[in-house]
């Protein structure tokens, strides 16, 4: 076996920012026992970064597949928009998708923040949902508080949008936040489960904490989701994570 001894190996034109390929398809490149391979960035064959170090033992980025934590896929920032749709990125590569929404503020008073799913990449939204919905509330003036089931906002084999924050106030200090978990959306064998929890300032000046869970009663793969108000436009940020 031939051997090459060198302290430094650079790409052909010596531009160190270029890739340097060791071996070819079918080859095995070995680092022998006792030797070390020192790099700051490790990528896979597709050029995707697995991790990056600062050279001092501190990881500045780690691929979400190694951490076991949700990785950010897409951020939608809405300013006076009628809807916020995610039509790409929901596929079989992830078993769980988490949508986190922040500073949701409607332009119209006393409206509901809602979502619906699609199996045709967003050409239409109206998959069949069955869900359960309950709430906890507490008035600012301490006049009333309760935890109750809400039949008004549950769905039974319905293609309507699922409301999760209802009666939202549109004053400048109002707003709401929450997160939605969607499980195994690409399954073509089982129905798709979801749950959502939120907190918002109701138009009647009380804190509204909602819990909603259900299933999409279809074996078609879910590949898009749309968020909107029951009426009018809204501002807010919605982030989609996957793991």
C-alpha cells in the first residue's frame, strides 16, 4: 500500500474554502488508532451540516437530528395579513411538527384565531376534524373565573376551521400566544392527532387559557396548514419546528 506523508493537504487551486474530497464512492477512508481528525465543521454527503465548533470545544450549531430537540424549519411573520400558510416542509422526514405563535393581534375586535389542514399542498383547506375544547378564564376585575368545557368550539366530523383563541381583543396591548402539536402527518394508515394550548386577552378583558385536542379523520397525508382569523386581518409571528 502506498503512503503519502504531509502536514497539510489543500484543494488543487489552494483556495482553502473549497471542498477537499478523500476517496470516492465505495472507498473507505480510515483514521488509524491513535491518530485524530481535527475539523470545525462536519457535514454529511449531501452537504448538510451535522455540527460546527468554534475551534475551542464550543458547539455553535448542532443538527436537530442529533439533539433530539425540535429544529426550526420556517418562520412566518404576518403584518396585516389575512392568513399565514405553511405549504412546504411538512413531510415524512419528521414525526412531530410544532407550530408556535407569538404576539397574535387581530385587526377586528372579538374574533377567533383558527387553523385548518390540507392534503393537497394548500390548494384547499377543509379536512375532517373531530375535537374537544375546554377553557379556563379569569376577569381582570376578579369578578368571575371558571374552568368549563366549550361545545361552541369543538368539532364533530367537521371541515370547518378549528378555533383555538376566541373573542380576541384588538386593542394595542391585547394579543395571544400558544402552540400546536401535529403528530405523524404523513401517515397514510392512521388518522392524524393534534393538540393545541393558548393564552390570550379576551375582548371582555379576561385572561383566556384554552386547550383543544382532536384528530384529522383521514388517511391522506397532511402536507399544509393555514392559520387565520374568523374575520379580518392580523399581525403575528408563527414558527414551524420539526423533529
